[in-house]
């Protein structure tokens, strides 16, 4: 209880949490380097670069509302939870030297695609294993997937990289999911591109709306 005449200290401000960093944080740089450790094809490099651009637009999870996990975590491969626990409290910097071993790349790929499909917007839902190959969605349709920070889209990218890497260690007695990996990778790239474009479109709309507001407010002629 404050005494009479005492000066009450202001509550801590959260403003800094909403200011995107000028430079990519350490966790994001290390994550990007790790994703590019193995040669998983040109499409994969484009996926990683698109993810990194999306992270930048979303402030690497610093901006309120963007630092969340992707939808349908109950279907997310359990390897991510075990991996993330090893670096809890590290500011998002993961122990990449302790990544799990994928014993069956085909079974792992099935579980990853199942999660990928489940998190998609309604217009992308399909009766097939993979989502519907449609990427031009209504405004705001991608918002549920625009999740940044150490537990956002990077979880999907990391799990995807593990699938691609596990294909190199597949035994001759295991199913070969290389074709499914290529299809998944192509869909992931097009989806990330659509998500990035949606951010750019939203920014341009806000700028044009603000300019229109100023024109009306000050009666500017064009």
C-alpha cells in the first residue's frame, strides 16, 4: 500500500516489445544458417529466404500478435517439442547439434504433411494428403500462418529440413518419400510467397488509405 504523499512509480512499459529490431536477432541468423546446412535444392533455398523475409516484415516476433505458434499444434510432429525443450530460456537460440534422429523419413513426412494440411486456411483444405494448390486467397486468409519468432514459422521450416535431411540416411528397406518431399517443398515455397505478398499488399493498402485520409483531411488536390 502506498503511503500518503508517496510518488507512485509508473508501470513498466511494453513499448519496446513492439519495436522491430533494426538487425536480425541472433536466433534468426543461426536458424537460417542451420536450414541451409544441407543441400536440399534450389526450391529449399528459396523457401528459407522467403521465411527470412517474412520474419523481417513481422519484426521477428517482437510485434504484438505475431509471436505465436502455428495452428494445430496437437498434430505437430513431436520431434519439435523435444528439440525446443533442450534450449528453453535461451532466447530462441536452439541447440542444433542436438537435433533428433529421424529413423523413418517416410513416416515422419506423413506426419509433417498432416500438420501442414491441417493448419491451412479453408480455401486450401482438400480431400487429398496435400492441401489444395491454390494461393490467391482473400485478404486476411493467411493471417493464421503469419507467426514469427523462435516458435513460429521457424518450427515448420526446421521440421521440413529434417525430413529432407533424413532422406539421405534412408535404408533400402524403408519407403522412399523423396517424391512427396519435392511436392511438399514446392507447395511450401508457393505458400510462403503468397504469405509474403499478402504482407506487402496489406502495407501498401495501409499507406494508400493513410494518404487518402490526409487528402480528405487537408483537402489536397491531386
